């Protein structure tokens, strides 16, 4: 019987476990996660007001409740936890599905000023990630600048413009809800260095900005016209064409004088974050122009946009994993169809899936074929892998290594505690936002 450890319980990890048990009637899979809660970015990255996408948790739940799959939360792999070498001794194969754990940087002066944050830090805070801190994101902020024009940028822009009535039905932690509902931010600038036909947000996400109560969306038609694809979008791929059409409609509509305004800006490249009394107060952008090759060039002209809160949303990047090879250029683990490569050769029993395998590309569904490819590679290697003798159950060895895994009943206890917390606040489910509360709930103790 083949025993496999899948490290990471987000979509790529769950889809890998699902493929393994579907393709092999005897394989047993332990899905390990550093956090006591499963689902990865579906729990901690999908915006709280996107209930339809968050409902994907139900599909992932079915995988983790499979009779040959076991969830083990609160298990750290690497420094301070179980080493990759020890994990390899306990399982016939290990699949790393750890995503891309950090953000790309702008590399400009002032990037680390107080008030400048990665969008991921902001998302983690309002999504109740236990590692997040209440960093006073909105303290004294009147204007916000979101750098980037992908779906994460749209998400954080939308959350900054939401009001109490719209946020209360979500599972957002109470402290974040109170802070966002009391925000004094009235001007939100979402800025991209290229044009609208090259923006990476989806049309569905973009259109949502136009449905926000008491919020105007402001677009400068002269700025849009700098894009060669704007005047005649008929030659653009359908997703980009729809985006341009939405933006054209907004550009032709006069603002209604709503109390909040979202400014969608293009062809502006961040050059410097400007401080006032030691805190970010504005972003200095360089105007760009199309270079005729699908990119942009600087024009030497600059514009300053006020913002006491700056959220950087310019992409994700994988980080090295202790005990595994790493390609710093791509931010991935070198692999061949999911098999980890060491010095050009296949490392027996080590595999990757998801963003750490292919880079931070695609949508949640992209993880399905990626996971299936890795699972297929692993099972092709199974006759050799399964020949190695293992302990009957790796759980006692994991506990001996100093971990105390949160098993599925512990996660269910967390779910009950979050439902009870929400009921006490007159809301639906409300997430527990810190490690002590989560671990206490997992142990079946009242919060």
C-alpha cells in the first residue's frame, strides 16, 4: 500500500489528493498543512464578499473527507518542525503544494515606508489569517493607492469601498469589519503601468466595481485613448475586448457625486513612494507609453498621486523550501512533469504541484490538470516507491517530532466555534483570527 504526504491543503493539494485516490484504489494520502485550518487561499485569499467562489470549500471538503485521505493541520515542515528528510522517511512519496508564499517587490525608493503594504498582507488581515497583524492599515488614511491591475488589486479596491451593510454578512473577523466600516478613505486609485487592453483583471471582477453603493468609478478617456487597442478593440481577445468596453462605458458616464470615488488609472509606472512625517503620503509615477512591442517605455513625465495607504499588488513569487532545490529565476522547484529534479536528475519520491511547480499563473481550476499530471507521474513510479518499508502509521512519528496535528474533528470544532462566534455577534459565521483562538477551538474548548 502506497503512503503519500501532500504538503498544503489548498486547491493544488486537495486536487492532488483527489487524483491520487481516484487513480489508485489503495493509495492512502495524508494532507499536511502548517495551519490548523484547510483550504489554503480559498479560505485566506478569496475575498469575503465572493461567496460563490468561497463555496469551492465544499468540493475541497469532499476530498479531505474521503476514507483514504487524512487531514493533519498544524504540521510545520522545515525549520522548527518536521524536516523534509524526516518526512521522506515516513512516506513513500511527498508532494509539495505550497504555492507562492511572498509578493514581488517594486524595487523603488520608499517601498518600505510605514503605510506601504503588499496587497497580500492586507488580504490576510481581513481574511483572518492567524499570521496577520492589525497593522493600522487605515489609520489616518484619506486616500489609497493600489498598484496593479489584476484581480487581487480589484479585490482590495472593492473591499476599501465596501460599507458596513455589505461587509456584515461576510465571514470577515469582527475587528477588520469594524475598521473597514469606519474607514475615512474616500479616494481609491487603482493604477497600472500598461494600458487597459493589457490589464489582468477579469471582466466579472471589473464590473463589480460599478455596482458598489455610494461609489463612483472614474476613468479618464484621454488616458484610455493612449492604448492602441482602445479605439478599435475588435482585434483584441474576447476577455480584453470586454474589459475595454466596460471602461469605455464608464469613461462616457459622468460621476454622480457619490461620497467615494474609485479612479482607474493606466500608463503610470511607480517611481517613488513619498513620505510626509515618516509615513507614506503619495506615490510619484512616471507616465509611460506603448513601445510598439507589447510593452511600455518611460516618457520622463511624472505625476504625484496622494495616498496615505499604498497596497502593492504586482504578483506573487515562490520561496525556497528547506531541503528542496529551487530556481531563483522562476521562483519554482525544478521539476519534470511534477517530479523534483536535483542536479538535472529525478529525485525519487519527491514531487511538486501548483504554483511552486509552474509559477503563479492561472486560476483555481488550473490546479486540476496540474495536480493530475503530478499524480500520474507519482503513480507511474509507485512500484519502485512502494518497495520501501515504512512505519504502519506516520502519525506517532510526527507527534514524536514535536508536532500535535489538528485532525479533521479538530477542524470541525473550529467550524462550530466560528458559527457560535457569529451567532453571538448577530452575524453568520465569523472567522477566528489568531492562533490561540484556533488551537483552543480545535481542542474543543470554548473561545
